């Protein structure tokens, strides 16, 4: 969504703050579409279905350049607009050698994006933490531990599970928009099955339902390959 609305592909150059909620909403919609037919699945079966759905979408996007060129197929979409905050491009202006200048202070573009992503991570952790301790979060925990007992206690398990799918997907939509703006290029190959498995491994390693553990799992699996390399 970000690549289509902020690149020369369709001649649209919308600001990132306008695209972000659209990307989240589209991802939320696909989360509901995936969640509705898979509500009865649990555990490993659910994980396999979602991974398979991701691979189907990747192949579909890879071939969506004919008869109407929507995604540019395997060539991907490039020249995606960088994020601009108060008129300052986080990719750096032309001729600045990817240096972002704020007042008289300059920093590499990658550092500017890092601080933005760090801020978004903190906001995401805060929202997730508040959700975890809310009535909805307790309903999710109840369904995870014993769905039959949760239903017997009056929890609408169908709607609560769909809400989990849609909200989780919306976070992914925001992350995808940030990824596209940072890379300046996006193609179906950026979202291979290996990437999906890596994200799942981060969650499993850290401990499902444990926010600090998931953060640690993500940091370990991102850093260890680079350190060992």
C-alpha cells in the first residue's frame, strides 16, 4: 500500500502520515479475511495456515503485473518516497550523501530511521502492554488457556479471536509501510517464507504472550546471525 501510494508507479506521492492508517486498515481487512475461515484451528495448524496464506499472497503479487500492471511483478516498485517529518526527509536531501540535517545538527539517514523505528517500537510495546492488562487482553488469555471454558464464561470467542487477527495484522501493516519507506524499494521477494518463519521463531523463542521475551527473542535472532557471520 505504501509503495503504491508514495511512488511514481501510479503517479501518487501521498504523505506517509496519510498512508499509514490506510496500510493498517488494509492489513486489518486481510487479517479478518484470513481469520474468518480458520477460527476452528489452533496451535501449530493455525501457524501453518497463516504461513501458507502469506506464501500464496507473495506468489499472487509476483504475478500481478499482467494483464494490469499493479505490482510490477518480480521487478518490484522502486523510487518510493522517504518519510518526511516537518519537511525534513529522513533519507537526506539530494547531494547530502544520505545525511539528515535538523537545524545545525546532522546525522546519517540510517540513524534517523533507527530513532523513528525505536519510537514506534516503544509505542507498540506500550499499546500491547495496555491491551494485555485490559478486559480484552484477559479474554485473549482465557481463550489461549482453555477456549471451551472461556466460551462457558460468556466470552464471544469468535469475535475476540477475529479481533486478535485484525489487530495483529494492522501492526504488521504499519511495519510494512515503515519497511517500504526505509528501503525505497519493495518486491514480493522481500516477503519470502523464510522471513515469515524468522518472525515466528522470534515470538516462539521469546515466549508467546511475554512481551519482554518477544523483544529479546527478536533482538537475539536479528543480532546473532550478524555476530556469527
